[in-house]
C-alpha cells in the first residue's frame, strides 16, 4: 500500500514513519511518499527518517518528490499536513490579532480564520487533483484549521476525506486511565459521548459496563489531577459544566487570561516555533536524528505553555508529551479502513443530523466506529445550552470563511468581515473590520481575494 504525505518536509513527518514502521503496526505500508515544494526540507527530514530506519527491522520504501501528480499516482491513502504561509504566516496570524486586542492563536479565533482564508483555496485545489489522479484514495486531513479544511474538502471528495486530531483522543486516553481505579477491575467495554467541533468539544459521559463513571471521575481530586484538561481549567469548572472539555476550550473559557499571557510573553507560539524550526532545518548537524529528537521534546513540552502557571510553562506531564499523537490516530484510521478490523475513534466527519442545530454538511467531531466499509458515527445525547450555543456560533463563523474563499472582491471581503465579527472571541464589529483589512494587507493571497484579482 502507498501512503502519500502532502507536506512531507514537515517537522513531525518522522513521527508518521515511526508509526508505520513500528513492530506490529496494524497495517503494512509498502511505500511512504513524501511530497513537498521545499526540496531542502525534504532532504533534512529524509535524513532523519534514514537514521530512524536503521533501528527498524521492516519499514516502507521512502520516496520523495516535488511533483504532485507523481506523489498522488497509485496512492491508497493521502495524508495532508501542510502550513500555507509557513511559521512566518502563523506569526502574522497571531500578532495581527494581538495588536488589535483580541486572542492571537493558531487555530482558535481570528488567527484560525485568517489561516483558513489562505489555506482553503489550496486545499480545495488539492482535493480536485486527488479526485482526478487518485479517486479511490482515502484522504486523512490534519491540516489546520482541521474542521474548516475538512468541511471544504468534503464538498469535492465527499466521505473519502476524514479529519483527524490528537487532542480528543488524548483526552479520552487520560480519562480512561483515570477512571479505571474508580470503576474497579473490569473487562467491560468502554463507551463514551464526545461531541463538538475541531478544537472545541466535550467528553460528556464515560461508561464502563453500561454505567456512566464520569461523575465519579469529576468528584475525585486524585483522578482529575491526572487529566491535563482539568488541571488547565480548574476542577471547580469541569465539575460545574459536568464534562471534560477539550484543552483548546481554555481559550474560550479563559480568553482574558490567555490573551494577557500571550501578549506579555517574549514571543508568541509561532515565533518560538519559527526560531526553533529554522535552527533545526538550517543546521541539523552531523546527527540529524539526535537534533530532531531534542527539538521535538522541547516543542511538545512547551505546548500550550500560556495556560500553565508562571514558572511551570515547560512542565507538561511526561505522559502528555511522550504518548502517541496524531500519527497514531492516522495509523489506526488507515488500519481500520484497509483491514476491516473495527476501531473506535474520534473524528471530524459530516454532521448528518447528529446535531440538529447545524447543517447536515457541517463538519463536527464525534466518536465513531471505523471498519472496511467506512466511518460510522455513534449516536450522541442531545446538545443543549451553552455547548450548543458555542458550537453554533463558531460554526457560523467557519462557514462564512469558507464562503469568502469561494467569492472574490468586495463580497469576499464582507464575508470575511462577517466571519470575524461572528466569532465569539472577537468582541467588536469595528475590530472585525480591522482584522479583515490588516490580514488582507499582510497576506498577498488574502489581498488578491479581497481585491478580486
């Protein structure tokens, strides 16, 4: 089987190699094709993978190319993990928002909407090329903002594109581990209710043997202490809402604190990664694998540093840093689709009536069973109250952004303005208009969209 990675020169690509080359990997990948427009980055990542392959008994054949059709031809799976605009674009996303007094974060709020404005057009072109060159391939999308991008690509590829994210699976893993002592020794199957949008969701029940153990978990300080999301947002808050929130909800629940911490930092997350990754790619050294491993650990340890108390920014729990991430989610998804072996996952798929307040073609994030016949969402409990309100509001902003990328000129500019204004993390129509203006000035692709060029 052939797996093609779009964005094959990305820093985290060696993690995908580690997953598919691991002993006992649930699916056999014969060829791992890395596509990227940067041949220098492909060379560096290829050197890391070559070193990793020395310690694996069996691994896929590695090919690299900057020819998209060559990369797609014969692909059984296409994994998308690109960053349009690079880390420099992320810096502009973050700083533009912060300069206007609103949250500056990669995927959440105005930064995420700006990221989508320049990413969706590329991803829709990619989807059309996949449709023409590799129509039977399954597309696994990790390109951020993943929910928006997946929704846009589904209009071209339908159900054969699935969005993935490692944060809900990480939450589930931590919750299952924490609830085990409370439920006692049991071989009973675990069932859960998770619902939301990408980077905005809640674990609302966790059944062991048919009994919901989430209330017991929420009542236990010891159990909550093992869950990153509870530590970030406070035991009292997760008990108040009766659910465990995705860690990105920190930016919605603690917007003022997050914005102040980011604004007061010496560098935004984008600036930190820009310096870090430039250093790695410019000078990987005589041992690129050792350099990559050090850089990766520093990167993961400092993830969401702004959410932790002062002095503890780099002290993320080891289990949160070192356990399987997005590469394992992608591997499990490929294995279930290719072998037919059923797997339980949390994925970004079409709503199809699960949340009646949202359009059927809106992409949401829910628990699913995956097998050889495709992805099958689990039924969920009714979504009500503030959860329904937040999902509906954010989804309206996301859909306006997609519509803006499919328009041009004044109409595109107005749709983008409306998208910023609709988002709950933008507190002023005036600020929303300034966001649209400044992003249009700072990104050529957005400026051309707004000018109708």
